[in-house]
C-alpha cells in the first residue's frame, strides 16, 4: 500500500530444503512494520473505540498480534516462560460473535476488561517481538514429531496470522470517522476508467483441485488440507466483476425492497437493518459516494462493487443467475483448457502490480479490467485481487480434515453452516496468501469485507444483462 513497507513473498521450498531462518526473521520484521504503520494511522483518541460492534476495541488488536505470536511459538511451541500471564490471557484471542449479539454488544452492557495504555501495549509488544526474533534466530523451531514445530509450523503460522489481521484491521479503520485517521500524504484513489463491457466466458468441463498436499507448501492452514479433486461441469462466468454501475441497476429497480430475491434470513436482515444500498456506498446531497478509507469519493462506476454474500446472491437471483461454487471458481481461476492447473491465474510468475490489486498496493479498488495481464487461462480477469470473490459454497472441511496443532480452533469453530467461502484477494491481502488453496470465509450478512462477486450459469441461458 502507498507509503507502507513492502513485504516480499515467502517462496515455497522443497521438503528437503534447510530451514531459512533469516527469511523468516525478515518476513516477521516486515510484517510487524506493516502492522505498526496501520496502527499509526489511528489517533490516540480512537484507541479504545469499537468501530465494529461485533469486534473488540482497537487496543485489543495491537496487543493480540504479538501476543498470539508469542503464545504460539515461544510459550506453547518452545515451552519458554511467559512475559505477563494477565496480558497473555487478555490478548490471546478475539473473534466476531454471531450477528444476533450485535445489539447487546454495541449497547455496552457486557462487562469490559480494563485495557492497558497504548504505551503499556507497545512495551509488551516490544518484549514479545524481542523473544520471538530470538526464537526464530536461535530456537529449536523445527522439531520432527512435535505437532507445533513439525516443519516449523508455528514459525510460519504467526506471520500469516498477522497478515490476515492486517486486512481485518482495515475493515475496522473503514468504519471510523475521518477526523480520527491520519490520511497518508500520497493518497490518490484511482477513479479513472470506464466500466468494462459486459461479457461472458465459457469454461470447459474438467477437474478442479481443492486444497493442497501439506508437503507441497511450506505452510498451509488446516482448512486447506488435504487436497481433493472435484469434477466440474461446463459453465459460463462473467469476464469481469460486477461493478458499481451494474449494481446500481439492481438498486434502482427496487432490489432491496423486493423479497423475491432474498433468502428469508437475509430478507429479515435487510428489513431489520433498513438496508437500501451496498455498505460502501453513501447517499448525500442527492449524489452517490464511495465511503473511502480517508474520504468520501464520488462513486466510481468502474470499481467492483463491495457487498455481503447476501446482497451478491440477491443480485444474482434478480438476474436469473447464481454465484459460482468454490470448485467453479477454482476451475476458472487456476484451470486451463488443456487440463493443467496454474499456481496463479496468470501462470507461474510471481505476483506483481501488473497482475492485480493486492499486497497493499492501494487503499482502494481500481477499475475492473485494468489488469489484463492477470487474466486466467480462460481470459477471465481480476480473479485474484481487487476484491475477494464470494462463492455459494458453505465453508466446510475437506474429507480427512485434521485441526492445525498450532491453532486448532482456527477453522473448526466456523464449520457451522453459516459461513461462505471467499476466494482470490483484495487490495489489502498480503501476497503470501496468494495461493490456489487459500480459503477465506465470512457470514452471509457480514457487511464490512472487501468482497465483490461475479455471476455464472450453466451456459444454457442468456441471463439478464
């Protein structure tokens, strides 16, 4: 992202390759520098704010990132003494509760812990960082037979965990008032360009690989394991993501007022929350705006629309279409007409800004279709970058799933039938997470994510343009 530290990719190594400690150290330090840059965007007066009611206050996350890493690698992995038992428990874990708890949470009736000062949190983080770096340099972090340290699992887990949190931090920052955020001097949203023409691409039948063989990656999360092959029938997919301009047709046609397009639980949500347009839009002074991170922006018609899965599904039904399944996304993004599968949609070249909008290269999306070099073998664009891609697949384990020893609750707590798989990447997705097997997930009605969508059908119907 403009003005932020660049984090180089962690290249996969063969199973017999010696552990590269210096690369792990560099990765950890760059990731911590990026987190610090994100927290430095927030004024002190907002440090204890709770911009998303279903999340904890900002102070929690500045402590959580180093303490999770310390607890995982140093304390649990290596069995070394703790720093401060009370703080280690306070900052251990925080997840979004169910949306039905929003009113009680935001009402402030729940008991809040006594949060430390920003100075205390940063002192704790500094000590955690010191011990983590010492462990990465000198510790016995690769121990065959040790569940947490087999193939140095904990050492790879911690920077990936931090990278994911960096994106979710921006979801929170997005909800803060502009006057408590420090706008970067070089901030320049790319609002140029016209929406790309609407086009369909035929994707031939074939197999899609979901998940990964753990031995083929230095690290993978438990929900990525093991690999499985899924046959996929031929289908059509839109070449480009649905843009703000195209979604406006749904809004102006009364899509948010018509029960036909919504699942019952989603329709109840629309009415209870009085939702009339996408969460990143605002209507002021008779005009539509994009709620940018640092300012309101005249709604760019060419940007991909960011919506919840519920809204994406409703739009697809309105057009007599549907969202792709996870396996259809996989086939469209990484498959090819000749049956081969790629590392990235564009091939095996390492990701760069030519291929898409990811790795914090921008604070906002960019016009859909502006990175043709990132197209898949089928010619479908932006499948990785510019916004996560919603699917219709419920987040569930692959056959043979085993919880990750270093973070056993990471996935298992969310196999509840209420979360949907997202694939690809957003502008704030670190490039270390750009791999075919990586899966993201959120509830259908969670409105804060940088997620867009495109529609598919079986190729036998024209659908509504």
